[in-house]
């Protein structure tokens, strides 16, 4: 899911460790909420069907008052179910509902720690305010104008909703794959043995990845210009000099395809 604004938040922990998260914007949060709403609609529908069935059984001359009590109880149960769903799932699924988990979103404290039961309770109680006047209008407006994509419940509870790193990596890989396909780089046969792979350092991988990540946005001529010295470096390291002269960009793209399985977690 592409966010309209790529907002990031940096947190310094008490141990002076810097954590950086991408906050979840209104698009991904709306889809996650829609998935949760569909789940609740199914559960509510089953409950409503059960209430109608039981009411019909008790609506005759035999204990007619039971139907009224059952209806009152079912209304209370529906309210508790729809509010309790978000509280219970976020509390017992590590800050995630089913929809958030499918979209790779998670609720955290402002300090980067896991959301507490109290903060989860507060943010979901204020969900009623975010829903006003209808269709989460007030909450959506707050998210759009918030520097950290917060609705009212998040502001009061001191929480943020972030995109998990593993989903970001998957999304980045898909974008790069599409860009590489559009560029139509030729396939090169690189006879790269395990001993050659072991000569690739973390700095080498970061250098290669930095070039590959510019494929979606940088003009082809500039990409080729930058590719030449980088390709020469890898060719010397891997002893593949003969592969570089004519197609340095294609060489790097094919090398990236071979190495990323070892370096991308």
C-alpha cells in the first residue's frame, strides 16, 4: 500500500538507541479497518440471526417476556463485541487487529515500546469520538493533518501506528522488481561460486543496493554512468572482469538478483 505521505518518526530510547519507523497513513489504516469491519459484520450477522431465531421461539404465548430481555441483552452484547474486538485483539495480538496484521501495521507507544493495556483501552474508547459525525470523518481529518498520522485516540493515549519493517522490505522489493522489468535489462550468465559470494562484504551490498534503489527514479543515462565504477569494483572483487565492459548496468542488476537472497532478511 503506497502512502500519500512517506512520514517517518525517529525515537531515541532511554538506552540511547535510535529507532526509526514509518507511520501508517490514512490509506493503509482505512483498508485495515475495512477488513476488521467485515469480520465484525459477519460476527454481528450471525449474532443477529441467532437472536431472531431465539426470539421467534419465545415470542408465542409461552414466556413472551423472554424475547424482550433477550433483545436488550443482545444490544448490550453487540456494543461490547464491537468495542471489545479492537481492545482485545490489540491487547492480545501485540498491538494488532486482524486487519492491521494483514496490512503489516502495529500500535506502539510514543517511545517505541509495545502498547500497554491502558493505552489500548484509551485509544479505543476515543474511537467513538473519532467516528463523529460519521465514517470516521474527525479521525481521518486528524490523521491527515498530524505530523505522525495520529487520530484523536492516538493523541490522548500516546500511541502511534507504524508499518512493520518486514512489510516495508517486501514492498520495496516489489517496486524494484517492477522497475527492473520495465528497464528490460538483458540477462547475463554470472558463474558466481560460493567462494566469490563470501568475498562480498556488508559495505559492498549496501553500495549495490544504493544503486539498485535508484532504478525507479533515475534516468537510464545517469544510471549507466554511476554503474560503471561500481560494476568495475564488483568485477575485480568477484574476478568477473569480462562481464562488465558492455553492460555495467545489466551486470549490477543480475548480480543484485543473485545476492539479495543472501543479504535481504
